[in-house]
């Protein structure tokens, strides 16, 4: 029974990850570089912003794989819980 909950959790996590990747197609971040550090004095330089794009197909495929994990786990549970 513990394995069922783990696989269900993995499926839900994949679905949420896919939804998040579709909602935020583009992630941008800025790097900071420390150029001076003398005692209490500190100077940093802001470098250029980088952009990381995720295709929508990537998010959809993650959602579908999460759904597959949940459906296959439910089918496996249905087969093993048949009363005799």
C-alpha cells in the first residue's frame, strides 16, 4: 500500500510540474558577481539577465506522463484487489 501512495504522489507532482511549466513559459534570472570585498565594504556587479524558455509541448508531455502514472497505478490496484 505504501508504494501506491508514492506512485500517486509522483503522478500528482508531475502534473503540477507540467502545469507550472505551461504557466511560466519563460524564466529569467540575473547573475551578480562580487568584485570587491574589503571588510565591511562590498561591491557587486549586476550581469546581464539570462532567459530560459520552456516549450509548451514539454509541459503537456509532463502532464500526460503524470496522468499515465496515476492511471496505470489505479489499474494495477484494481487487478490486485479482486476478491476471490
